[in-house]
């Protein structure tokens, strides 16, 4: 069995309606045993469907997460979702720093860091996304981008707090494009991130921190990606919206989790 339990996380983004989200969650819950010792599964539905999905997966092994949260305390912030609200729905996780938030909502590393610190302080576990754009990858600056994002997004985060952080490496050029980093390319970036954690914190924390791959993960490529020694699971987008696609990715997680 792997020392780091793989995490297969389904980011549903701004997809589905109430009926389809509830049905997908219920079917997913029924398809899995209540005890998943070798793999962890989490879903991140749109905020309006958190209550329905929470009820649909109740009693199952599936964890619930939010797609974002504010760094502000509850108050006059129209359209925002507070960490306390996610906790009310039974969320364990929250995705922060996703490339779509960084791009479309102009979230800087400073903003992401404020959100990370708030979420951790409130008791949520964080899935922190980092990754380079196509022009940065082509310019050979992937590692410089990752270092900048890690430095900024995890500023002032302590070693104890980092135990509640999962890193998700998501090359922006491979998100929703059908393009995927080769297992070797992904592994190289994961190794860099693990070395960053070892240098910033210590080797023990680096060894225990899970680093997921996100970028057009599909049933066809999941097992090969997850067999890489430093890839500890997947942040899955489109393929998490259909059980016949998400199920085999979970199965791949089980396979590598069994060692």
C-alpha cells in the first residue's frame, strides 16, 4: 500500500443542474463501498447544489468540498461564500487558486494566500492549485512559475497547517483542452513541488504531502499517470461528470493505493 493515500477529486465546475447533480452523487455513493482504505474520493459541486449533494452522499465514503471560499468573515459581500457556510454543508475540502479563478477572477497569489489562511483557520482542508500557462511552458519557465505560486500562496502557512493542504498541479494548457502532460512531464513537476516543500519545510512533510495531477485526466490515462511515484491522485474536471468515466479513474486510484 502507498504511504500517501491517493485522492481522486471531482471538480464539477459550473456544470449540471439540481436533478443531474443529485443523481450523479447518489449513483456515485452507491457504486462505492462504505470503507475505502486505499483511496479517498471527494466531489466539488457548484455551491447552490451543496446541500442536495451532501444529502445524496450521506453515509457513503465520499467527501464533500467547495469550489472556492472568501477570505472575509461573513458579512456584506454579495455573491461570496464564507468558509463557515461550506462547513455548514459538511464540506471537508475547498479548492483554492484554481487557474480559472486566477484567470477569470484575477486572483493573485496574495488573494489565494488570504483564502488559504482563512480556510485553514476555520477548519477546512485545502486543495491548492498551481500550474503554468502554455506560453510559460513553451518558454521553459514552468518551475519558476510553480516556485512563485507556491511561495505566494503558502506564505505564512506553518508546517502543522500544511498537513491539511493537498497540492494540485494543473498545467493550464492541459485543462479542458484534451491535451495532457505525459506521465514523465507531470512527474517532473511533481518532483519539483515535493522538493520545494522539503526545502521550505522539511523532508518528512514533503514525503507526507499529497500532490495531485489535474489536466484532462481521463479513464484512458489515469492509471499510467497515477503509477508515477510522486503523483498522489487526480483533480478531475469533465470526466468527473459521468459515472462511467469517473468510476474507472477511482478504480485506478484503488489500484495504485493497493501498491
